C-alpha cells in the first residue's frame, strides 16, 4: 500500500515538474519576445508590408498627400480600423509613411492600460487581441515565468524528499527536464514553421525557446550521467520516514 502511494506521489510530482518546466520555458521566452523594442520592430515590418500590399502603386501618392498636409502642421490624426492614431509629421519625413504610422499605432496600443487581471480572454475578446501587444501583457508573462520557475523548484525539492535513493532522484529529475524541454520546443517549432508573413514577430520567441530548451535538456542529460556514477547501495530514507523513526525511538 505504501509503495503504491509512493509511486502515485512520484508520478504526480513528475507531471508537475514537467509542466512547470514547459510553462516556464514558454512564458519566459514569450516575455522576451514581447519586450517593447523587439515587438515594435516586428510589428512595424508587418505593418509596412500590409500598407504596401493594400496601397500598391498609390503608396507614393499617399505619402506625397500626407507630406502636403504636414506643411502647416506638426502631426496628423488618422483612423486605422478602431484606432485613432496621431502621427508626427517629422516621423513621416524621416522614416516614411508606413513606418511612421506603424510605430505610432504600436506605441499607443503598447502603452494602453487594460482593465483585466488573470482573465486574459476578456481583454483579448474586448480589444481584438490588441492586449497581446501591450506592455501589461508582457509584465504578466514575467510574473507567470517566475511562478512556474518556483513551482518547478518546489517539485524538485519534494521529489528529493520522497525518493529512497540518490540514483533514482537524479534519473527521474533528469528525465523530467528532458521531457519538459521537448514539450516546450516541439509546439514552438511547429508554430514557427507554419507562420509565413509574421515570422519577424516570432523569431525571437522561437530562438529563446530553442536555446532555453537545449540548456534544460543538457542539464537533464548531465543528471542522467551523474546517476550512473552513483551506486545503488547509497540509499537513504525519505525525510518523512526519518521523522517517523525518531518518534518511535522516543
């Protein structure tokens, strides 16, 4: 009975560790991808491509028209779908129409404050997914990454406390590291391969996932190698069992 409970407990802790590692890798990598300057650069490239595609041969005419309006003004007020964007005339002159509008639109969306906490889907539904481009979302990703890292560390400590030998501890922990890294990398790789026009906005995310996953997988392999140098004879009682033994002696 005790052995069955121990096995179930180890399986649960192993699953928690794998999920913690996977979610830490994804949330940490996404947080890096959603830093303002990184995201802005990708957004502007995507926006300029859309402007060129929709305006076509009329792009130069639109630019000339905007510059004429800027002769006696310092900024232009434009409407993009549901966004009212103020674009500086100097930016249009220096950067071009597409980059100037894209940069102004991004800054406005990124700096906006959204009224939601953990219920992300409400912000996404109510703001046409613009919340995903906000600084608030980037900060939330940082918080999630820290939470999942703590969960992973706690799971490792608990596995150590309930294991009967160092060898089995290193084997199971190393296996969880490798599985967690693979589970994080595979969907990120598939997503990146499927994306065509928006690769610029996800390249940093994919790169971060890949490097972090490789690092964690290497740690898992090292733990496996260490386990081969530990003899099975070096066994110890779990902390819970040690406490029970001491109580009986008293």
